[in-house]
C-alpha cells in the first residue's frame, strides 16, 4: 500500500493524446506541433549544414558521421529495390522520413522536456508520440507507394493487383482481396508501431524519474541511452518498410497458373527416334 499511496501523492499526469496550447483562428495548436516544428528546423538545419560542408570539401567528425549514415541508407535502397531508377526516386522520401523521425524521436529523450509548461500543459511533447502524426506519415507513405505503382504498372495494372475476375481466376480474386486488406494493415501497423514505441518510451522515462527520485541522475542516463537506440531502430524500420512496400507494389503479379492446361505434345517421330537410339 505504500507504493500506490506514494505515486498518488506525486500527482504526475500522462496524456495519451497531444494537448492544445492555444488556437489560431479556431485551429488548435498542440504541444506536439510545437515540438514537431522544432524537430523540422533541427532536421533541415543539420542536413543543409552537412550538404554545404560536403560541397565545399570541409569535413569534420559530425559531417563524416551523417554522410556515413546517408551512404548506408542509400546502399539499403539499392539492395531492397532492384530497379535503380525507381530506387533513386523513392530514396529522397524514405531517407527524409528516417532523419525526421529520428530527430523528433530523440527530442523526447531530452531531460526536462515536459518541465516547461503553459497553463499547466507541457509546451513540448515528442511529435512521434502523437498518433495524428504517425497516421499522417503512414498515409503519405501508402499514397506515395500507390503513385509509384501506378507509374510503373499503369492504372489498370495496379488495379489488377486487387481486383480480378472471380469466375476466370477465383484464386487470384481472393489474393487480390487479401492484398487490399494488406495495404490497409501495413499503413496501420506503420503508424501504431512508431506511436506505441515513442509513447511507451516517454512514459518509461517519466516513471523511472519519479520512482528513483534523487537517484534519477544516476539511473536515467542508462534508460535515455536505451531510448536513443530504440529511436534509431524505429526510424530505420520505418525507412526499410517504406522501401519494401514500394518494391512489393511494383512487382509483377500475373494471373494464377492454370493447372488444367494440357501437357506439351510430343513431336512427331520423337518416340521412334528414342527407340532407335536405345
């Protein structure tokens, strides 16, 4: 009974949804949006800084680290998408998603992120812990994949992945329904996976800080390092799944094989020639 009473006395509040700070002409501005703008500025500033230094041939350890990560991501694009031309078109979106998700996830690990409040509401909250953002990012990914699939296969070719004649090809028709369900489930899984990990990480750091009290200065760094690693993994998973979904969408899906097709005919004189040879 001591632990629940102590936790109740601490009165810390965890909100699963982003909280509104103020409104602009009736449009609510949440704390996740504020953090997202900050994350966007950081992402753009770092990438422009690195690209400028690379163009001028001025390198340092930070530039080398970012360039090493970028080259690794570009190699992953070439490995996952066999079509090099398509891979170069998808790479900007996938790599941008990786860095944007990575920096916004890492913002949630900053100590005291929720200590700055406005009318009792934390001003900063990780954008990746907002379900609206993860759903929007997953929707952008799914729509972009469909656009590339239409460009590669055509409108009717892409539609043929989902809709087939159930009389002529019943198996293919059932596969198309499963493929359509799969498209929805992939986007949903993308959003929920990122949101769940980011939100759970924030809650974990808050609970550990409350439970350890004055010892949190010694305990939290280990958990913060773990969350930095998890943020990298989640950004990379989102990046890889974007490439995999694109590769699957542009792959050719022909009709189901007809097992009732007649066997190939033996050419005339074939059996006779075999007998003579034997």
